[in-house]
């Protein structure tokens, strides 16, 4: 039995991980620590809060004494660190919180883990500090270049990826210098339920339903390697079970798509869904299909993101060979599941898309 501290567990991947873990490892205890920023939503944890082996704590990973208390009070042996500022566009407009949470916050978490697991009363007990990172730390690939491996040199280009790279280095250093038992996973772009609708796939789905423009940055030919979020959670599970301390594991879907192709695919699938259902057309009467148009008519090319990375792609051979990792979901099934989830969970996305998010989005597309 393990006792985990899941930071950022009310965010997109964190919440999916919590649901995944409670199903796969019902004997384990989970404590979620989340600051509930705009990206964290308690409703994403519906159904977990009532479970005896689950506890939610509203707090900041930068609060070292709180983290120490949690690790001690609950006798926790594992940290899985999802907590972060995660949106590249926000990092361009306001990098400060990215440094505060991703760099300084992760360092606080490392200090707390070191104090409790290496220096304190629990010293000598088995422990694991798993840090969830991104392929964006490796920079941008040219079309002919091979996908990122774990030894690709770091070359982060956005304040977001630079802050994640800094945190990855701190995690590595705490292993090398102090012997903290750490692992890090670098994953490609995730999609699936509970993703905040500022990221490409949910933004496109919801904008179609509300007949808003589908903004394509630049020429739309940037490439991302998309992975269904449950496959990321399974990858982290394998790293926790079989990964070697001090090692880094890439997790990816071998699933590269140009942005414009993704947007066109989502348009086609949402059009099909609405065309086939009177109920959906009644619920989303502004959607183009209800007026005899195609969702693609909403596609609008907008000014490119500054410093926009051209291509990401992950080589997950090490995870496959050492851990037996392979994604289970095909893109065909994963994208359909995701669209269905957003169609079924209107209360969730209406709940998260209010206030500051709307203001921010409107400013973003004012050009
Ligand atoms: P998210 O923005 O949806 O969620 C982040 C969560 O962290 C939120 O619940 C937020 O409230 C919480 N949080 C933020 N600052 C905090 C703080 N100081 N203390 C405690 N909690 C705080 O992010 P996500 O997409 O779920 O990403 C989770 C992790 O996975 C991040 O570290 C991200 O870098 C990494 N990652 C994301 C992707 C992706 O495609 N989304 C891909 C690879 C890696
Ligand atoms: P995003 O979901 O923000 O993830 P990341 O920047 O971390 O890869 O964006 C995915 C890709 O889609 C990226 O190349 C930027 C592009 N994009 C758009 O073209 N339009 C949009 O409205 C958004 C949010 C992203």
C-alpha cells in the first residue's frame, strides 16, 4: 500500500490521475494539495471527496511547512508533482507566476521532501518524488529531426518551458546531491476530459458549440504529438512502479499532427455529432451545423504566438523497453471520447469558463 501526495490534483492531468489511481489502486491513500488557481476545479474531483482514502487540502506547494506537515501527518511515501502554471500563452503575457510556482514552488516541495524523508524522523524509509514534466523543455524540432529522447539537450523557448526545465534540473540535483529518490517524466501534449478550455482541443470543441472563431496561430502547420490523458497516467504509474531513481522517462503517443489538421478533424467530428442528434442541436443552436454551415467556416488565422515552437515529438523507447509502456488509446477513439465528454459535461465547462478566464481570452484575441 502506498500513500501519495498528489500536487495539482484539481487540474487537468492531476484530476485524471486521481480518478485513475483510485480505480487502479483502491487500497492506496491519496492526499491532493492544490492551490485552486483558475486551472484547478473541485468539480473535477467529484466522486473522490467522499472516499475514505482521499483527502483534499487547499494550499500552495510553496508552503514548505504545510507540505512537511502533510508528509508527516499522513505518513506519505510518494509525491507526484503535477502542480504548475501550464499555459504557454499565459507565460508569454505574465511569466512571474510560472517562476513562482514551477521553479520556487517545486524547490519548496523538494526541500520539504528532503527534510522529512532524508533528514527527519522518517529518514531511511522508502520514498519517491515523481516530477511531471513536459517535452517542451527540449525545444523545437525541425521537420527532418528525430523525436526527443531523454538525452536530447534542453533548449526551452517559452517562459513556461524554461520554468519547467529549471524545475527538472532542481529535481535532478536533489537526487545527485542529497540522494532523494526522484524520477521525472517528460510527456507530450495531453488531451481528454477536464482540460481547461484555453488549450487547443477543448477550446476548439467549445468554440464550435458557441459559434466563436477557431483561432489558428500563424500558418497552422506547427506539429504536436498528442496523447490521451489516461495513457499519461498509466505511464506515470509504470514509472512509479518500475522506474529507477534518478532516471528520466519520456512518455508520448507517437501521434504527430499539424494544428490545422487537428482543428479540421474536430470540426468534422463535432458536425457529425450534431447532425445526428436533435437533442444536441437544440442544446447548441448557435453551432454552425444548425444553420446549414460547416464548423470549419469558423476557422480564423490569427497572429502567431511569439517564439512558437514548430514541432514536438517524443521518442518513448526507453519507457517501452524498461517499463513496458505503450499507449492504449488510439487517436481515433481518444478524440471521439473527448468530444463526447465535453458534450455530456456542459455544467463542468460552463462552470470553469467564467470571470477572469473570459476577460483574459477576450484580450488575447483582441488583435
Ligand atoms: P493545469 O494547469 O490544468 O493544472 C495545474 C494544477 O496545479 C491546477 O489544479 C492548479 O490549481 C494547481 N496549482 C497551480 N499552482 C499551484 C501551487 N502553487 N500550489 C498548488 N497547486 C497549484 O495543468 P495540467 O495540464 O494538468 O498539467 C499538469 C502538469 O503536467 C504540469 O506540471 C505540466 O507542466 C505537465 N504537463 C502537461 C501537459 C499537457 O499537455 N497539459 C503535457 C506534459 C506535461
Ligand atoms: P496548446 O494547447 O496551448 O499547447 P502547447 O502550446 O503547450 O503545445 O497549443 C497547442 C498548439 O495549438 C500550439 O502549437 C499552439 C496552437 N494553438 C492555436 O493555434 N490556437 C489556439 O487557440 C491555441 C490555444 C493553440
